[in-house]
């Protein structure tokens, strides 16, 4: 293709097919994820969004097609990507600080250094004081914050988030969405966000990719522009926001009915 | 209450021993001594030193068998859990070992290994290993796929994932297997002494029975049960010490 030196896209997905035996999960899927932005993968349940995210993470191989991160082909997990899991995936026998520093531990970082880095992110996500608690002593929202801190602490360029807020209550979810908007503004990372909530996708994203049900491919790409600079509190009342939400629901409802 | 667990254990002991005493006085059978009669026989055995020489004998196959069962059992269990091929090859051996009646296997053992320490160690292992291997392999295979994936996504090597994720995750069930297996090992040690050649505690049991000294017989049985209980408590302490996060405050202790 063209030069790899200054790619505007952090992640490029090209003609990806994924079959599980006879079941075609992804069909000829191509998509770009611009650097420094938050792109949502939005679609009904079972439409392959998590499969695509795991392929990008290098956890699942493609049947054919390729994925490139900053121009380099994906062959497995890498230091340039970090994953936030829907079910938190914490180690129940370790404390918060050990969980957050787990990514650094696997990279061979020395104990005092990795705990210092972990401490910074623990404070950033609002869990100061809980360093020596165990996951079973935390609420769902707090556990997800541990997962987020862990992903942030390895300082990867691409953050992959698999329905990270779907397992927490509504109030916590709204707070997390606001926090994530601020995070996207302040961190120079690319965010890939899987969700099945239309409002969440429109609220958070610089770009929304609508995925169709199995076999999955991209049906539409939407770039909300008008309200991205607005204050986190005023977005939900913006008329463009509401229009886009309705438009997406109209597209998707045919697949649910 | 701070010492709630300890007081409950004390209370339940008193209840059991009280019931034993009553049953002995009824009497349930002429061959059934009271608790106090058994305890005085135990005291006599201790004073004479008979019980210590007996344990010196019994502990030989017991300790050797338990150590072999624990280390090889967990090692094999890990391998079986991690490798499909090894599982297919090895699991049936242990499933058969667990279900086959020991009384039928003992004559075979005697034929091959004689009537000495080797056969007795084998009996302990046959009793103890299957449940340790099967529990360990089951626990390894049941590790949450989600945290394994998490380990892979953060660049964990296969060795990292086994040591830092699979093993700690499997450890509660491995310890359950150890507790069950080692208890069975104790039974195996006594059985081997009753069925192969009389030595140690097994000898006290069969000899006392043959001369109708039932208090001594029950004293010997009581002592081995007590030893097993103490050992299992020790194992529990070790587990809590090694894996602090595991104790989620569910157990009474």
C-alpha cells in the first residue's frame, strides 16, 4: 500500500473473515480506527463485535484477512495494545495493587517500580486507599476501575474495551462515561470501544461503526461532529446527539424485529 | 466472638464424647467400651510407651506414602490438566484405582512386592493418589478462560500463565484434594497393617481385638483419628498462610 511512517490510522482492519467451523462470524470486514480517537463498535448481540476486538488484540486468529497496528501486522498480543474485559478478569487472590501491576509484572518490570506506576493509576481512577483490598471486597464499579487502571498502567497506544461498563449499575455507568470522555481528551491514546448501547456509543465516540448481525460486516460509519467539544453535561441534550441516536435505532431495529 | 470456631469445636467434641460414654453404658454391645474406659486404656498405652513404638512403625508407610502421593499426585494432576493427550492416557488409571476394591488388590500387591514396607506404601498411595490427581486436574481444567485470556493479552508466557494464573486459581481445589487424599492415606496405612502384616497401630488394634481388650482397641482407633484431624488442621493453616486472598471469610475459622 502506501508509506507506513505517518499513518493517520492506529488500527487498520482489512478484509477480515472469521469462521468458527461452519459458522461465519465475520465476513469481509474492513475498517479504520483513526489515531487518538475513540471509535465504537456498535451492534446487536451476537454480531461479532467482541470477536473483532479480540482479533485486533491478537487473542484470536483470523480465518483470512489482516489487521495492522501502526502499519505493523498483528500476529498475537503485543505491548502496543491493552484490553479491558467485560467481566473485569481480575485475579481474586491478589490485592488491588498487585492486580493493577500485573501487566507490568508480566513485562518483567521490577517490583518497586511497577508498584509506583500502579499507585499513580490507582489514584487516577479514584481508588486511592483501596490498594490492599481484595476484589471480593470491592463493588462492581470499583472492580472495573481496577481493570481500567491495569490497562492504563502498561501505557499501550491502543486501548481495547469490551463492553466495559455493561456489568455495572446505571449511575456508575454514567459516571464512567463522563470520566472516559475526559480520559480520551487527556491521554494520547486510541480507544476501541465495543458496546450494544446506542446512547453510550453516540455519547462517547468520535466515530461509530455499525455492525450487522452474523455474518458481520460494517453497515455504516457515523462521525458525530457538532457536539464533541461540548461540556460532558450538555451533550445528552444536544439535538444532533438525539438525531443520531434515533437514526441508528431506525437502522438497527430491522435486525431486531 | 473471637474464639467462636474453637469453642464450637470444643462443644461438638464434648457432645460426641458424651454420646460415646452413654452408648458404652447402655450398653450398645458388650464389645463397646465407654469413652472413659477407652481413654484410660489410651493413657495406659501412653505411659507404657507402647503407643510411641507403634507409631514409629505406622508412620513409616504413612509418611512415605503421603509425601509421594502429594508431590507426584499434584505434579501428575497438573500435567493431566494441561495436556489432553496425557489426560486420555493417564486418567483412566486413577479412576480405576479409586473404584477398585482395595481388599481385592492387596493379594496382588503381596504377590508382586511381598509383605514389607513397599506393599504398605503402595496401599497408602492407592488410597491417596487418585483423589489428589483427579482434583488437581479438574481444578486446572476449570480455570476461568477469562483470566487466562487476560494473562495472554498482557503478554504472559505459557510459564507465567501456569505459575501465576492457573496454579493459584486451582489451589483451593488442590488443597481439598490433599485433605481428602491424605485422610484416605491414613486409612490406607491402618488397612495395610490389618491386611498385610500386623505392625504398629494396626497390630494394637488386631491384637487387642483378639484378646477382647476392647478399650485398648478403641484407644488405638481414637489415636489415629486424632492424629489425622490434627494433621488436616495443620494443612488448613498452611493453606491460609500461603494463599491469603483465598480466605473470603466464608469459613467459620
